[in-house]
């Protein structure tokens, strides 16, 4: 991963886009990440879009919080709930 301080990020966007073919590029301000460039060659557009969608990320956070706060459901309980057969 290449890390570039914003003040030093003077190359063209095209140059950074060529660089991400081999490694991600993280742009920082005062040492803190503010942007990242990475190849999406093997990633579908929906995943790229969802990974930065605030509404979707909020849903994920609520889901993880709920999962942590509730007792796990056993396989047997799940099968009973959905009347599934082996």
C-alpha cells in the first residue's frame, strides 16, 4: 500500500489510477487517511457502491449490534422456526 500525504499528492489522477493496479494508494492529511484509491477490476459495481453508502453501513452497524446483544440461535432452533428438514 502506498501512502501519500495530501500536500505531496501532486501526480495526476491518471498516474495514481495506474499505480492502483499493483497496490492501493491512501491519501492522508496530517497523517490521517482521507481518501483511498484501489483497483475495482475484480469487484462488482454494487459492492463498491454499497461499501460507501451511509444508509447501508447504518443497517450493517445495527445488525452487528443486535447480533452481539442477542443470544445465538442454534441450528436446531432455526430448523424448528422454519420447519426445515435435514
